C-alpha cells in the first residue's frame, strides 16, 4: 500500500506539470523583483521612518499587520512588513485550488471511483494531495528565502530569509489542510472552495482586528500567527512550528472524517432545492445566474472591502511618499497631472479593475466547467438555442463588470470622504472608464471558451502580465509598448490624464468582434471538445 501511495503521489505531481510550476516560477520571480526594487524605494533613513510612521496607523496595521523593528529599520524589514501578508494570501489561494481539484473535484467528476477500483487505500488520494501540497509549499518557501538571501538588500540575512519564506509556506500548508477538511465536509467542489475562502477571509479579519486592538485574535488567526515571525528582525521560528502543528492537526481531522464517509458524499449533504424550479430558473439566463450568484456575491463583498480599506489610506498618502521619489514615480505617470491623491486614485482604479476581471473570466469560462462535468449536455438536449446559453454567461459577466466597478468606487469614497480629497462623481467616472478594458477581457475569455477551450488558461497569463506592467512598469522603466499591448494600458487614468474617447470606442468594437467569433466557434464545435 505504501508503494501505491508513492505512485499516487507521483500521479498527482504529474498532473501538476503545468499549473504548479507556473505558480512556483511566478512567485519566485515576483519575490526577486521586490527584493531588487525595495532598496531604491527607501533611499534615505527619513524615507524609511516616514514609511514606518504611516504603517503604524490603524488603517495600515489592519491592512498589512503590526509594525516592528523601529529601532533598527532596514529595507528588508520594510519589505517583510508590507509584502509578507500578500505573498501568504497568494499561496493560500494556490493551496485551496490545488487541494480542491485533487480531492473533491475528482470525486465530483467521478474520477476517484475509477482510481479507487485500483489497489489503493481509502485515504490514498487525500494523503497524496496534502503531501504534494506540503512539498509545493516548502519549494515556495525555499525559493522566496533564496531570493532574499542571494539578491542584495540592506538588512537581509539567511535567518530572516527563511523566516520570511517559511512563514508564507506554512500559512499555505495550514489552508491546504483547511481545504482538505472542507473537501470532507461538503459534497461539491464549489462548496469546498467557497468555504475555504470564507475561512481565509475570517482569518484575515480576525488578524486585522487582533493587530489593531492587540488582542488574542491575531494569535488565533493563522495569518496573524504567520506575521509574528518578525522577519529580518526577531526571526522567531516558533510561529512557523505552531503553523505546522496546526496544519497537521487539521489534516488528521480531515483524514479521520475521510475514512468514515462515503465516496462522493460529504458530512453536510447538498441542500435540496425546491421540487419545482421557478420560471426564471428554467431559462438559460436563470440557470447561468444561479450558477454564478454565490461567486458574484462573494466578490462583490471583497471588492467593497478593498475599496473601504484603501480609502482609509488616502489621508496618510502625502506622509507615506514624503522624500520617496521612486514611490512617487510609481504613482505618477510621465504625462500625469494633478495631486498625489489623484495619482493614487488612478493607480488604485487600475489595480481594482484587474482584480474585477478575475470573477468576470470565471463567469465567462463557467461554460467550460459545465461541459467538463457533463452538465451542459442535458441543457443542449432540450430545445434551447446555443446563442441563448452562450449569451447568458456573457451578459452576466458584463453586468458584473458594471456592478463591481461601482462597488469599488463607492467603497473607496465611503472611507476617504472625511478627508475632503475625493469626489464620488470622479471616482465613479474613473472606475467606469475601465469598462471597455473589462469588456475586452470578457470577449477574449468568450473567444477562448468558444473556439479554443483547451487554451482558456492563457487569459490568466495576460492578466498577470497586465498587473506587472501597470504596477511596476514605471519603476522598471519598461517601454511604453509593453504596457499598451494590454487592454488596461489604453484606458485614461482619470483624474490625472485627459480623456481620449476613440481608443475606448475601438476597444468596444474589438470586444464585440471577439465575442462574435467566440459565439460562432461555440456554435460549430461539439460540446466538451
């Protein structure tokens, strides 16, 4: 049985030959990029102390965690304070999806029943998945640590690099265990992923409240515990050990439940629907909305929270960038005019639009997921035109783009309004002008879903590239064409740039053409092909 476990472990790794290496390479390169640019972000002690003073405000503590090392502040400590929590969130997201697709998703699609017919143990898939996740997290920890050790950064040490990397890796392992437990409790992959993200959100809120109030909540939360390492200062590895023990305990509980439940079932059965579907649900649009509703509501709450959080930073912005020319360069474009707050609003709207594109892509590609699970064939077997099915998901994605953009602007205004530095009308205008770029993303997702579903993952590479170019392109002095090849690079950054309507009109026309080509491809290809 041990040999079979080893073979199953190798099988899991073989299935991850593209996705996991992409995560590893992306995180390693991003970590190296931050280590390389951070010494230039704080060219003087005054800039460092100004950053620390801003980081020590309640809003920033809630956002990124407590400030430490004020008596001997270095760029390495500043980087750890500002970036560790975001690396941890990225790795947590990776782990949740990793465990879900190798456990609950395999059961939901009927794959594990075939594998269970072979001489493997009942717990083999869960043990192999969590072991592979642990290995993946350790590789990420080592790569992040190596980037902090090899590249020169003032204050960087071997112990600090490993404290930084292992904190990120162990937080990922804890949430891999949480996802494994969720896979035993719920009977669908959607519920497994959704509940795991809910736990992540709860952990983040508990950490934020605990850090602001200095309460025990920040210790109970795995995210709060991970920040206690005080990388490049205290370098305390006890929180890392505690996170490992917590992950092992949760994994043990998940395995116990896995050994007692039926294959394909969860401890909590799926909620039964009504005996008769409503007229709305019987329509293609109603079905598409029902499948997308929970994800949309979760993202709506998240975008609103992000807006509220960053709105609280507006009043502290001038002090944050005081004496920091590189940070100003990141905020202000070469042709930008206006105040620093305007530049911050423009940059934030760009970042939030890229974030909003994530649920839009998921909605547009939900068609592919339904085909893979065999749930689209019964729909197509009825007298339902394909254009209504395809168009329903596109229409929902377009509506989501509008609502989420408005929510982000409103959230930013609610917490920034007391400063008197922002206007709701300007914020809404700045957010809604990104709609053509979002339409382009939706159309490209539709094009891939309709014509090239096997290559639908490529759109995520475009999204990552867009973020890197628009956020760091100014610091790295990248050529302008590298930014303008992304849909987001053609949007005027209101309120610091003049509005040019023609590029927006062209983008909307191109989006319509790509959506039409995707529709034609979907009409001609077989379902699931």
